[in-house]
C-alpha cells in the first residue's frame, strides 16, 4: 500500500517515527482517514503590512487572518479521488478563535510530472505549490515548499520568489506526551517572517470509505493544471 506521501518520500518514509508513518499512510490504498484535535500554542503574524494580505487570503481559506494563543485546532486528512481522477488528500485546518473559526484549506496530490506533492491552497485552488518531503534524523517529517503557481481562468503564472511565501512544516511525535507536535513557518526572502503556528494534537483514524468526505470539505473549484 502506497500513499501519495510515501511516493514523495521514497526510502525516507521508513526513517519516520512509526506514528508519523501511520499518519502519512492515509490514502485510498490504506482506506483510512485521520482527524487531529489539539491546541495551537501560538498563531502569529509578521509585520503589520502582512495583515491585509492575510485578510484577503482568509476569504478563500488561505492562511489565517487572526493571531492568538492557546487556540483549539482541528485537522482533517481525508483521501478521495477528485473530478480529474487523481488521488487527493485534504489538509483542512480549523482554528477555533474566540471570535470565530477560521479555516486554512489545502488539497494534495502526487504529480509524476513534477515528481513531488502538489499542494492546492484555498477553496478555489487558485494557488498551487510544490512540496518537498524529507525525514530528519529524529524521525520527524519536514516539508518545504518550492515553486508557487497562480491559476485563474486562462491565467497560469509562476509566483516570483521576491513576493512568494516559503513554507517550512515540521511534524514530529512526542512519545512522552503521546501527541503530535507541529510547527509551521512562512517567510519571504525579502520581508522575513510572514505567518506561522505551533502546537500539538492527538489523532484518530476511521474507515474512509464508510465515512466518505463530509460536505464542505472538498474545494469549491478543482484545478486540473499542476
């Protein structure tokens, strides 16, 4: 059984902590979905000029326009086959701020053409990012973003590095607390830190076929281009 993440990691997959391996085995072959519940110790933003861009992105569930501490958090990883026949896994994160909940949506596929996971962001998949996966010496999973592309109708443009956000995700398993720990940092090579969060969660698994994809989890629009 091979998930899209196993394909991306290759031999590195066996170097991951066993609990991380199970989480990233979620897919059509395994028949499992994974739901995580936890708390983000901190959700933070960069300089003030970043906030209007986060607010705009928040209208399409791209990044999160609020900051805070001790924010209850849910992540839903559900496999399905999209309208183009591609195996897809949701990465829908919900941050339950006191004022209201905010979602940060992503759907991921493995692209043989690009030889990596492609991460479609938001409700309409306007932004596609290459993701490169690796195991670090501790058995944690490290994900780094590569090229970003913007798609809207006939527009198909590479996002210049000068304005792009470079993401680094590190997910590990803490045996002492039986919790997953995650740190996400998005930076720009000119302006520095833009957005990030860190915290921990527990995970439960269920039969993906029996549960299906709940209403509202899939994107409103699906993009064929990788």
